[in-house]
C-alpha cells in the first residue's frame, strides 16, 4: 500500500461525500437560488446550472472515473471501458456547464473571462479534453503498442490527478467568487446560504482528497 490507506475505505468515504456534495449543491441552487432553467426571463436560473453541472460532471463523475481502478472488483477491460465512459460524461457535462456560464453572461450583458476562476476553468476543460483524447487513442482505440502504453502510463496517471486537483482549486475559487457576489447583494455573510456554500466547498475538497487517497493507495494498474 502506497501510503497506508486502504482503497476500499477511502473510496467508500469518497462515494458518501459525493452524494452529500450533490445534495448540497442542489439544495443551494434550487432552494436558495430559485431553481434551474435553460431558458428563463430570470437569467440567474440559467447560471444556476453552471455550479450544478460542473460539480456533478468534472468533480464527481470525474473523481469516480479516477477511482474506478481501485474501487470496483471487476475485470480490467471493464474498468478501462467504464473509466473512459465516465470521463467522457464528465467532459460533456463540464463543457455544457461552461457554456451555461457564457450563456448567462452574454444574455445578461456581463463580460466574459474576467476572473481567475474563469481562466482556470477554460484551462481545466481544455486539459481534460486533451487527457481524454490521449487516453482514448493510446489505451483504447486504435491503441498503442505494449511499450507505448507502458511508457505513457507513468505520465497519464499523474497528469490526470493534476488536472483533477486543478479542477478542485477552480471549483473552490468558483464557490468563493459566487458567494462574494451574492454577499454584495442581499445574502447575509453569516446567514444560512453563506454557511451552506462554504460547507459545500469543504465537502467538495474532502471528496477530492479521498479520491486522490484512493488513487495513491497502491500501485498503479498497468494498461
């Protein structure tokens, strides 16, 4: 074991935190922010899709995809396929989530790409796409030779963890940015919504921590 943490235990904790995080972000955006909508006169409902899709997609589904090699006792070929599909789902939801932010800004007359969160967000989704395409071509179809796969894996795995960690940082900045704007309005700094958002951010970071602990809890599975 790499750092003395059993993958089964850390992955189980991560699964639990994933459920908690999804519930919290839905309560925040439906109960406190008024709901979700693709088209609405209230443009804030369009924006509410952004944190929901980004959390469920890039963070939760992406994290589950990373853990798949350590959390499911099934054949390696099945793990590889599930890993690929989950990452594709995460990438698609992430791309839609970023689009909703641009859609909200454009329809509300707000400039795009003015914050560190937005810059990092574009970087994360771009790196995520590059990582997925590389993994698909080398490890799935058409697939590289055994030598290419063996030489690529020591780079593919840590780069994936790096992108995931960067996504966690970006999400944290997103929570902070959104809450700061809300607190400049009518949201109390010590009110229920502020506490909920901060707690959601903490749960998100804890989920990411246990995803990474699961990943490094043993030797990497060869492709």
